[in-house]
């Protein structure tokens, strides 16, 4: 076995979840998914495809009609180029995580220098290491004190210093899982300009683009998203990059279409790479299932009735949970601009993995330990607030507060 595989860290989120197996009445907020089922219109389309016998292989890059639909969706959100331009740059993948791995397989050789911003979903750091890359991490810094205490911010100078002409790839996730940190357009332009000078590829994980809740006083502007019902979206590298840039952007149907278990995503990449990625898809998954793609096509057709209402509900969840958490003594937390997570620190409990396990056993509250996302997040906990029943969030805070009072 390769040593790099042996050295991979097992999921600390699942380690905590295993503590709750068999325990009744545990409030489960540990995984990064909504507890709402996929809308019936999507499920019905997939079922109809199966009933029609669509159980065979499809094109490596995805059904052309789905790629056209994704191209149209992309054009609405990012009207920099026409729909036909986007089609040649779309590759359908078996989930966002598959798209990220395909990007690493396309770009990274053993020994290459790769830079990533942390804390972040651990897959983004593990995948380059699996390819044998030299992984360099640049940590976000939590704000100390003041009205924005608990928010995370980027030291731009530190990031730019880490990106040298020897850096093959920069990996960014914004809006960020777990912190909710979001890049501004000015920051994106600074990063892109620097990477142009160093010849560095940018891999942007923008799967939370639509789960974005800017307030009127926010320094991060709302991206223009045309079309009735489209709503806000976060700043994207697609709004400033040229078609042939060294840029790959990853998206997924999981979060903003309530399709986590369907495992379907897409890549936006330079057209010159599309045929190469098609070869890699053949050697990884061959293709995504046709019936899943049919469901995705209907999801895009019904986007106006799915995503904006979901985002409004998630904003309500955020605005319910965060004030309650902020009232708990010893909790440091800031309201996230994007994503579906409250990321908070318990001052008196620095061992977040032990704390998360104890909360499951002793309080019936399931949260993810911050150490799962990077060493700089030790002492923090992630709470997924994507709950169909907002009352469960308040119940969870009551359990946390009661547990803390017993310590």
C-alpha cells in the first residue's frame, strides 16, 4: 500500500457520528447536508427514466442536453459569455468531490507544489496529497474581539507570498466550509492577477455559490444573477476570468438542489482541457447514471421553485441559530455570509474532538469537530443549520447550554 494512503486521516466527523449510532433522540447536525428530501419533481423524473429503461452507459462528459442546461444556468448567473461558449467548457461529474479529484488528476504530478487555504473541507487538502503533491496550507485567521469576533479573514499578503512560480495549483473554497468566509471580487482579482504572473492554476470550489446571505452592510457585494427567482449568488472567478484562463471551477447539485445523495456535479474548465477530462472520467467512473442526469435536468428546469425558497429558509435557519448561540456564555461565533454552517469556539473546551463526542453521549447533540478541517480550527465546532424544522435548532442550543452549565 502507498504510504500516502496509510497516512490519510480518517473522517473525524464520521468518528463523532459513530458515537451516536444506536443512541435515541440525538439531534444530528454533524454532516454537511440538509435533512430535507430531494423535491418530488426531481425524484419523479429519475424514476420515469428508470421506468423507461435508461440504464445504460452515457457520454463521458454527460448527456449533451444536460450540458446545454448547465451552460444556460451558468450564463444566467455569469453573463460574461454566451450560452454556446459555456457548453464547450462543461464536464458532468459524479459529484463535486469527483470533479475536484479529476482536476487534481488533470493538473498535479508527484512533487508539485500545491497551496490551499484552510480550515477547509478535508478532501480538498487530501486529494493533492494522494497525487503525491507537496501541500502547503495558508490558514485563515479568526477575528478576535469586537462586533465581528468569531469571523474568519484572509491574510492576503501571506497567501500571495505562498504562491510562487513553483506553485502548480491554488485551491480555494469560498463560500467556505466550515467558516462561511467569502472572497470579495477585489480579492479574487488580486489572486487571479498574481496567479497569472506565477503561471499557477486556480481550482475554485464554488459549490456554495447560491447559499449566500449578504446583509445590506456587508462588504461583500451580491453577484448579479439574472432571471426571475434566481436570487443572489456569491462572487465567482467566472465573472472575471477569460475563457482560456488557468482556472477550473467546481459545482454540485448537492447543496442548492437538495441532491446530496445523487452524487452529481460539474466542472467549468478551459475548452482545451475538456477532451482530456473526458478521458479521465472514462478511467474513473466512465459516466454518470442517465437517470440521475435526468433528475438534474428537471432540477434546473424548476430552479426558480427550488433554490430561492431553499436559500430563504436557510437564511431563516441561520438567523434563528446564530443569535441563540451568541447568547450562550463561552461561545464565540459570527454570522456566516455563505454556506450552511455556524462555526463557533467554546473557550473552555479546546479539545473539540473529545467535546463533540461528549456532546453526543451526554447531551444528545451531534456536531462536527473543527479539527476535521485543519489544525488551526482546534477548539471550534461546526453546526450544520440546514434543518427543515427550525425548532430543532433552538432545542439544540438548549442542550448545549444545559451541558455547559454542568461542566
